[in-house]
């Protein structure tokens, strides 16, 4: 009798239904953007949201959390439950923040890469009313009155700040920085002539340059951008060898299961591949990458090494 009961145990175990795996997604997905509404990160997030929602079967809500160099947005997502329902869209800031050692700021290890979505140039732009028409004019203006030109920064310690410092060190320039809570408010103040120039991710001002409300002086990449082919590079105009490219992507909290990050990546990549999304982003100056989690992790590691060295050389600190 005992033997029959013992033999029956494995059969009973086999007869039990397998434990159901959690359904993903089981509720709306929230994407936090580490920039103000209207910034290039916000443009990307809102381009992705409808396609992601369609493919994942749940609403995708975009929330903007600008300010504090992106730390507030990063910290909020890093503390979220790692189940794929809380995501972060950010750019190079995730790398720069770690090297600036901002108090309470998250580190790369606090996130699971999902998708390296796009890359884009930074662009030096000014207002037609300044009388600055070329990159050479810009250099001459700054040299004529060191520290007088007001340079708007989309964020203290962000990629635009790093670009400015690297350019200033190469050319021996000095400007007066005016920090903002994101690219959109900085661009609005430039349009209103409250500042003299800004360096900003190109897609945030592409249309303003095209319609003549702003003047594109130079892009930071080694080659001109197809979205604004008449705008020269810094390398060809004033700073030989200069080459910095921005990236933007989607991250989840560390500990998010690989199966979930893989499904999120598939939805994001499929959305980026649709003709309407790809053409819109390309027209603004983005280059669609749609690289998977492992490739995104490798890129972040490379940028951490490169930008960390640049921050130390330039002496950039977390606070002004």
C-alpha cells in the first residue's frame, strides 16, 4: 500500500497544473522622460508610445520629469518595481550623472537596458538678431568679449554642457552659462532673445532652423546631418577633429526579467521600423538604431569611459 502511494506521488505532481506565469503587461506602462515637454527626448517618447501600446495591448503613458540634471526622473524609475511597467527614456545624461557623482543620483547598475533607440547630433544655434551668422562669427564674438556671451544650457552637467566645455577648451573660449530644466525652455528663451546661443540635440530645433527663426552654426558630429545639410560641422569650420554624437534609449529598473526587456525591445524596435515613425524621426535629424539590450549596454559602457575622461579633463562638477 505504501509502495503504491509512493508511486502515485510523481503522477500526482505531474497532474498538477503548472504555476501560471505573470502576464506582461498587466496594466498601463508608464514612460518617464528625463526632460521637459517638447525636448528631443519627449519627441522620441511620444513617437514611440502609440506603437508600443498597440503591440503590447496596454496604454503607454508618457510623463515628463525635467530638472535636477535628469536625476529626479532616473531615481523615480530606478526605485520602481522591476516588472516592465515603469520605463525611462533618457540619453547621455544617464552616463554623465554617474561621473558627476550627483547626490542621490542613480548609477548605470540601477538600470536594465532595453533599447538604444536613436542617435543624433548636437547643434550650436543662435538667433538671427545676434548678428552671428557662422561658427567663425561665433568664435570671434566670444573672443572679443570673453565671458559676455550668454550660452543657454539644456541642463547643467548634460551632454550640451560637455560639448561646450570640450569646444571651449579646444579653442580657448569662455562663455557665461545660463542653465535650464531642459532643451525646450532653453530653445524658447533663445527664440525670445533671452540668451545668445545654445547647444542642443538637433531634433529639438530642426524646424526652427528650417524656417529661419534660428540659425544653425554647426553640428557636433564628424559629418553633416541629412536633416540640415547646409549646416557645417564644427570639425570642418572651427574645431578640427571634433566629433560627439548623442544617443537616446529606453531603460527599465535593474532586475527586470530578460523575457520582459526582450518583449519591450521587440515592441519598440517594431514601432521604430514603421515608415511613419522612421520617416518622422529621420526628418527631424534622428538616426534610428533600434539596438537590443546587450548592444545598448555595450554602448553605455563605452560612453561612460569616454565621457568620464572628458568630464575630469574639463573639471565639470555637479553644481555650478
